[in-house]
C-alpha cells in the first residue's frame, strides 16, 4: 500500500496529465460527429480484425471435426444414390425403378492411421475392422481417386494393399475411349504408376484421364485414377506408360470403403463356368 502511495506522489503530475488528456479526448469524441465516426470506425476495424483472427484459429482447430462430418455426409449420399440406381461416376445419370433394381455397392467410412508410400510393397492401415463390417478384397477410395484394396482384417483394424505396391493389379481404362489395361507400380515414385497390356492399336495422348474399368468385382466403373504423363511406343507396341495419380498418396486421411454386395454371386458364377 505504501508503495502505491509513493508511486502516486512521485508521478502525480504525469498521472494528472494523462487523466486530463483522456477527459479531453472523451469530450472531443462525444461533441464532434467527425471524431466520433473516426473513433467508432477505428474501434470496429480493430475488433473486426481481432474477431477474424479468433475465427480463423477456431476454424483450424475444428477442421478435423468438419472433415469427418463431410466424409460421413458423402458416404450417406453415395449409399442413397446407389439405392436409387444412380451411377455415381457417370456423366449420364440413369435412374431405374428401385423395385426392379438390386443395390450393388455400399460405402462406409474409415480413417488411415498408418501410411507407407516409399517402400517397394506399400500398405496402409485403417481404423476399422471386422466388427465394423470390413472384409478382405474391399476397394478403398476417396473423393479424389483410387487408393487400394483391403488385404487383411482384425477385429478393429484393416490393412490395405496400396496401389503403390508391386503386387497391385487394377483393371482400368481410358475415360474417353474404349481401351482397357492394367495399372501397376514399378516403385519409382509415389506420384506415378504404370499402365500395361494396352493394345497397340489404341490411340494415347498425354493428359488422357484413366479411370477404373469396372471389369473386377471390387471397384465400380469410373473412379478416377490419374492422367497420362508420358509414354513410349517402340517396335509397334506401347512401353512405359506413366500415369500421374490424382491422389497425393503421401497425404491421405479419411477414406471410403466400397463393398460390392453382388460380388459373391458373381464370383460363384464365374467359378462354375470355369470348372465346366
């Protein structure tokens, strides 16, 4: 208390000066519209900037939650469209009477908790397993493109054979033409995969879009893969066709697991035909 009194006594003239200046400023602002408006505008600018910064910080910390909400909503809409027989990956949307249609694909949400992309045989780990309805041989995609195929599952986790794996073989085709091929990975870089088994009569251009071909029981037709980066045509055949992936395989988060509800029926029929 004595120190406070000593401080006031020592700086009493300076404190009195500050008090009078403050009073003079208040009177000026209250009695002159020009100064009032300037003060209000300045205060609004400062508070507005502060609120904007606070909002940006809040948005950053809530981004993870918002992304999960968007993923869940996307999954719900995809399943709804599948039930109404709408081809999700086609420009030409065709709707058939749902009473005459059996839903083929079902989508569910998962999160990648471990991601390898620099090895020869890369895998990923999902935070969902058999308890959540996942089984081997289910496709894994996101809104950007294809990611891989589930290889093994435990009760609460799944491992995924990444498209960046030397054992990966995905049926694909050109988006705007008929040729089909096989997507593989030679292990050179996580941004590029390769295309093989393309017929020599096919016409290829740099920039052509590659999508899933729909000839397997895992992926629907029309899911994005990437674009042709470069290729070689030697001895009347295509060699080293490089595909620049749409997905950044080094930065994956939430994904969608695709389940073909008619896969067992298809496989059983194909096996029966093969054994005849």
